[in-house]
């Protein structure tokens, strides 16, 4: 058994010696705590994560159901004494049917300043391999790198519970964690058959929040940076999705337009071309508008500038159009009716 003043090591344990819950003193009101930290609360199903969460915030709930997805709680801790932290708990589901199989936990590691892994010390042997696998996943995940790991050996009041040192050996904690700040604390989250009270959490919180405090600047910058990276990734995905939806709408509109225009006769196609270039919608193609039509339907090397004189004296005259107003729809149809193949070619070239 190690006291809270012992040098933190992966195999160090602490036994529950204080029979009280974590409570905020009047001077440590959550509203006055300026430094906020996030704890991701993990563990296998039935380890007692939600009971731990309730014990930390000072509540008792005899009707706790398995967590589906995750729940959040918040409390103001007593540590460090000089500047207590306001702690937000992410109580994550532990059962395969509630999210762990979908790697739900790792979605929240980037928000965490420290990770808590809760163990059912009364029923660990049957889940040894599963616990080792999940603990390894936490330790080796890049988003937990450098973050303190708190292991809570819960249900110490039950007759078959394993001690902290036994659990360290069983889970091979020392070899897995190496130099990482990691400790295991024995605790009792709820009243059991022996009428025990929640205990063991003061020492655990004092150690882990002391670790967070000693490297708070680095941890907080890490969390902020990771949050920005997630936000940027989400924005990129959102932008890509919006662009993809826009492209799909444009493709659909083009397809519908093509289907609509498939059976158009010469007059219909002429009307659509006329509408495209009648910018001022006055019912006439002026010199500039007629020039734009010719440029859009002529290869760059064959384009010719139409003079005002040629437009009035040749084009408008030949099409029986008003030289002052320009070429009207009927006049344009007269032009295209002389060469329907050219009309179809222009219609296709204009992507109509």
C-alpha cells in the first residue's frame, strides 16, 4: 500500500482509508473554478463506471442502468488545494452492445486531460484478456499519449475482490505503461453487503489531479490542438459533403434539362438559345448580345468582330429585323431554319 505522497509508479496502489465522497467546500464552488479539465471514464461492462461517476459528484442512485453511448457529469474537486479543478466526466459505455465494439471510447480521448479505467476487482479473472486488450488500446492510442492514467479497482468491499498489487500483476500494468504517469487505487463506489460507504476517491483524485496540475499547460495545449484538428477535419468533411451535394444537384439538373430538351423542335431550341443571350430580356438581341452568341458557337480561330454597320445593313436586313432594336426571336429562327444541323450543333455546344 502506498500513500498519496509516494512517488507515482505504474505498480503503486492506494487503499481506501477515507469513508467519504468527493465534495466541494463552499470556497470551491464550481462557478468559481476557472481551470477546467475533462476525464474520460472507461472500463468493461459492469465495472461500476456510473457508480464511480455518481460517487465523485456526491450522489447516490440505487437504480443505475447500463450506460448507452455516454453520460456527462461535472463537479468541483478539492485538488489541488491552491487552485481546484472543475472536472467534467465522460462516462462511456463499456458493453459491446452499447458502443465499445464500435471504438466509441477513442472518439473522446482528444478531449481528455486524463483517463480513468475502472475495474471490477471482484470479477476480473473471467475478463482478464478482455481487460488487458482494452487497457492496451487506451495506453497505445495516440490521443492518450502523455496523459495521466488512473486505474480504479472498484468493489473492494466484496469477498472475492483482488487487491491493487494483484491487479497490477494480473494486467501487467508496469510493462504496459512504462514511464507513463499511471497508478491504481482501490475503491468502493456504492454501499455493498457490508454497508460500506463510497471510499478511496480522495486519494485517487489528489494523485491524478496533482499529475494534471504539474503538466496542465502542456495537457491543455494538447487538448486544444487536438480539438482544433478535429474541428478542421469536420469542417473539411462538411465542405466536401456540401460540394458533393452541389455537384449532384447540378448533374441532376443537367440530366433533367437534357431530358426536357430531348424532344424539342427547332423553334423550341431556338427559343432557348435566344433566352440564353437576351441578357436584358427586352425581346431583341442587340449587337453585343448577337456577337456573344456568335463567339460562343464559333471556334476561337474563326471568330470575327461584327461592326455596327454590318449588323444593321447586312444581318438585320437579311433577317427582316429592326436595325435599331436588333434581332428578334422570329428572325433568329429564320436564320437557324436555313440550317437545322447548325442549330443542333449550337444547342449541343452551348450545353443546353
